[in-house]
């Protein structure tokens, strides 16, 4: 019962739309009606400003970390439960029940979840993320490369239990899938270029 509860709670925690709420409080507008239409920190940065974007990023990372931490406590560190919670918190962010299932791309919650689950492999792919973004100026490309290489990093560095490796593979695939429109824009040369301003 507790593992099931942990996964449900992870989805609900993931569904807390911090970007939406912060932009609503600051401007009175729906961030989903602006920019890329997402509730994540990148769209908040482009449409609302640096401070709100940084707060959004930190809160979204925190909810990913908290969801897996809570699952660990409720399940006595069950790899299956923690792995399921990592995926559930990402699903909650991407498809939040509180916003009629219109959320973000789940990159920050992905970072938070695997910061708890596989911290060293995550650090390795975040270095890769920084390199790709610096070279390409596309956050989306950096996100896809980092998420797509996480399963390899997890396997090479930690040799984890099967549920953790499978969760990293599912999470990486999900992040790439959520960026399919970005892939089309990169190919067309119309993808947004990152500027931290």
C-alpha cells in the first residue's frame, strides 16, 4: 500500500505548477499562452524574467527530489518504488491534473528525481548539458543529449538495480519525446537561442 501511495503522491507533487503559479502572481497572465506554451523555467525566463525563472527552476528540481525522497522513506529504499516515483513526478509535471494535463517538458523534475536516485551519473550528464548548450545555444538540444545519455552514464558509473536503470531509460526517452517539436525547429533553423537575460 505504501509504495502505491508514494507513486500517487509523486505524481501529485509533480503536478504542482510552480511556473504557472509564479507567473500568475507576478503578471496575472497564463504562461502557457506565451512563448513555447510550457510552464517550465525556460519559458518563464523568455516570457517573464530571470528571477522568476530561477525560482521556478529551483522549485521544480526540489519537487523531483522530494518525490523520490518521500518514496524512499515510505518504501524503505525500494529501488522499484523510488524508480516509479521518479517517473511519476515527471509525468505529473508534464501532465498535471491541476492544469487539465497541460504542463511542461519535465526536465527540471527529471534533474531533481535523479539527483536523489543517481546523483553521480546525473552530474556527469549535466556537464555534458552545459557543453552542448554553450556550443549550440539551444537549451532543448542540451536537455535531450543529457537525458538521452543518462542511461549509459547510470550503467557505466553505478551498475544499479534493474528498476533504476530502466527508469533512467524511460525518463531519457520521455524527455526526448517531449522535445519533438524542438527537434523540428532545430532542423528548420527556427529554434530559440538561449540568452540569460
